[in-house]
C-alpha cells in the first residue's frame, strides 16, 4: 500500500510554474498536483487545477483507502489551493461490502472539510493509515 501511496504523492516537476502549463493554465505537473495561480484570491472562471483527494481501492481486502486533500500532507502556499488546509496527509482505510444492499448506493465518509462522518468512523478498518513520506 505504501508504494501506491508514494506514487500518488509524486512531486516530479513540482518546481515548474503551473501558470506555464499549456494544457490547462495553473494546472501543476506532478501526480500530487499543487495547481495554483500563486494568488490568495481567485475568480471562478479562472480556478487553478490540482489534486483534490486521492483514492486506492483494494478489492481483495474490501478496503477503500482515502486521502482527503493532497496525499503528501503538505500545507497550501496560497488560498487558491482550495480545501488543502485540512489535508490528512495519509490514506485512511475504510471497509466496504459487496454492494448487496441496493438501497444504499451512496455512502458519505467525510464532510467537504475533511471531517470523517459517523458512518465513516463506523466503517474504518483497524489497519494502520498508509503514508508516502515524501518531501
Ligand atoms: Zn503534494
């Protein structure tokens, strides 16, 4: 699990300025993408692009590993990097079922601010969270 967490926390080319990205301006270049316009304000029509969260599915163990925010756990540099101030910096394991219950097709594990819901707490597994330990 740690190797997948490390992969999703990759910062290759992080030194490049996201504004220069020809595909989507303000979109960073790494997998753990800290997209920014280097501003503390933003226009809705000009939002930067970047990683919001990261997920790993482990079907053999029926575990959904979820990292709210950037999986690297670094703090945002600018306020246009939305929701990153609460990044967990680790993958938290949640159990899931085979989907036998058709009535419950949506589960809410966290709030939009990254707080784990009571349902999420009930479904956390006893496995240790996975971290990438990146710089
Ligand atoms: Zn990162």
